[in-house]
C-alpha cells in the first residue's frame, strides 16, 4: 500500500549478496520495506500472497460501506478521518511495542520529519477525508473508481515528470479509463448525473493519492512498514485534532457511539473501521508484498471497487445502471493496463489505495 518510485539498479553497497536461503531483494524488490520486520530467510509463496491481497481487498471494500454508515449516523468526513487516524495509530503503536525491536524502529531522525509530515498529511489525512466526502455524495463503488485513477496518474507522472520510458499501452489504458468514466457519469444524458462535489472529491483523492505513492518511494527505503504507517497515522491524527479544535462542534460527537445506522451499532462500525478497514488491511498488503510482485498486488487489489459496489448494493441499496457497470469495468481494465505499462523499479510497491 505504499509505493516507491525510484528506478535503476541499486548499488552494490545497497544490496549486499544475500545469505544462502534468504530472499533476493533485487529479484523481489517489494520485500525491501517488509523484511526489516521478518527474517531474511522467509520463502516466497505466491498463492499465500494472492490470498492476502484478496482478503485485504474484501476488508477494504466492506470498509467503504461501513464508513458511509458512520457518516450517515452524524459524523462528518473530517472527524471520521480523525477517528480512523487516532484508532489505527494507537493500534499500530501497540503492535510496534510488542514486536521485537519495534520500539527502536519508532525513533525518528530530524531529516525524516519533512517526509513523514508531508506523507501523513497527503496520504493519511487529505486522501481519506476527500474519499469519505465522496462516498457521502456518491455511490461507494463509483467513488472508489475515481480514487482508483491514482495508479494511472502515477504512470503519467513517471512518463512526464520523471521522463521514464513507458510502454505504448499506457495510452490505451488512459483512453479506456476515460471512456469508462464517461459511462459511469452517463454523459450522454445531457448533464452530469453524479454529484459534482462528489466527483471533484473523488478526483482530488486520486491526485493526492498519487503524491502518497511518490512520497512513499523514499519512505519505504528508510523505515519498515509498520513504523512508517504509524507515523503517517500519527501526523494525520494530529492534523485532525487541530482542525477539530478550531471548528465549532467540539473534537468529536462521542454520543454518536450510542446510535445505530441501518440497525448496526455505530461503536461496532467504528471498531471495524479501525481494525478491519485500517490496521489488518494495511498489514495484509504489506505481508503480501513479500510473496508477489508489485504489479500483481495492484491488479489483484482491483477487486475492491467490485466488491464495494456489491456490498453497498446489498446494505445501502446503491444500485448502478448497466452503463455504469460497463463503465466501471472499463476503468478497472484501463488502470490494469496502465499498471503493466511501467517498468517497476527496485523497492517499488504496488498501488493499493488507503480506502
């Protein structure tokens, strides 16, 4: 779920010869950020990696509907972001304290602070807040489709921002995704059929998610996944507390936990948001990256919008038209094509959005 965007072979000093039986991080570059918490003798099991990504995709997909239920109970997008950040940050802190050597990994050098701050603000505060705002105004599956444009934006950044060579099929992927979005919006009806603010929020989340991936490139080369994600959530939580403190209405409407949404207690929904939709999902993807190439993880992770639409259909009765279903499929195929249009660099990790 983090991404690294540097290309070209690493130097010998960065990649010393592995011990017999260890995982070659130059052959499986996605292990760079995760092997710091595990033995370097971990073997690669692709089937296990596929299962982990699939489970995380289901958890993330359900999280979309869970988040919308909490929003409908009376929590706004900013305060829901605060709840998630504080809860997930606390859980990851506890995990870091019980992992051998985890406490030492939490230490931060002064040179890391600007990166951690920017990374936390963009990817863990602004992205989820815009996403929560989008799902409040749009069907969950459609909001996710807009956010899923981020990997395509990263591919465009690699081509025009970093002047990297990309395969021709990037443009086919871009064209297919744009056609798919036109179907989702049903533009032939003469006016935008979707809420304009919701669309802008979804696209804004995609743009900022692109920054999240690019910034993560450096982060995963300096820190292990758990400590990096903890500090990102910590920055997000601090930003959320500052914004909530200066806004009218107090820090958080705690009485919401005594309510129900569609018959489900809000406190139970909040627990899922923090544990299932945040901590478990992130760690499953991080673990899967030890067994699968980044592109594979990114493409398998595309089950999220599909499952999210199904869950929202059952729970929230958010029905999509036939044209919107076709458009959603075109968007996902286009993003998948774009995912395979770039040459993955050492240490690069798949684009799984923090939904």
